[in-house]
C-alpha cells in the first residue's frame, strides 16, 4: 500500500482544482488480463470552468492505466488521497468506473488522507449490486 500511497500523493500535487481547491490524488494497481506483472498508475482531479467537465482523480488514474495497458486492463487495487478528515471515498461515478475495470467485485479501495488515516473497504461494499458488463452479455 505504501507504493500506491506514494504514487497517489505525488499525483495529487499536480491537481488542477482552481474551483473546489480540493486536491485529490489516486493510484491504481493494474495489469493486463492473464499477466502476472502489475504496474501502478497515478492520477489527479482536473477541473473545468464548465463544472460537469471536471474529472476525478480516480478516473484520471484508471484512464491512464487503460491508455498504457489497453482494453484488457484489470484494476486490482485503488487508493485515494485527500487532505480531508474523514478521508474521501470515491464518488458514485468513480465507483462505476472502477467497476468497469475491477478484476473482481471485492478489490480493496483504500481511502487515505495526508494525516495518514486509512479506511479500506471492498469495492462491493461501496457499490453493492453494481451494474457491470455482465448484464449487457445476457
Ligand atoms: N473528486 C475526486 O477527484 N474524486 C472523488 O471521488 C470525489 C471528488 C474531485 C472532483 C472535484 O475536482 C473535487 O474533488 C471536488 O468535488
């Protein structure tokens, strides 16, 4: 988890957040389906004057992973870091985006803050009965 924390806190420094002034960093551990090697990708929130165009840190990190590893990308673990207490969990849209690429419904999601407090939950606890790709295959 230390490696994820370090990548996420570095990425957080690049946050573009002139509207909320909330710097958020994220890191995901990912691999290509069937490959043992995992890689950590970081991301930060990137805001926009048209607020609906803002992108959360988790989505930046996941999309960076996909851009590097391709459509077979699997996410094995996620860490989010804010300067908030309690530490922020991923928003609803991020939970849905994590669901799309999660290796399984129980991957750990670590919510941390700069003070070092961490709460870890399974993805399935954060988004029970998630709408995943399986529904579209039936
Ligand atoms: N934010 C994230 O980056 N991740 C989340 O899961 C929650 C919210 C960002 C979006 C926006 O830039 C700022 O935090 C305030 O909502």
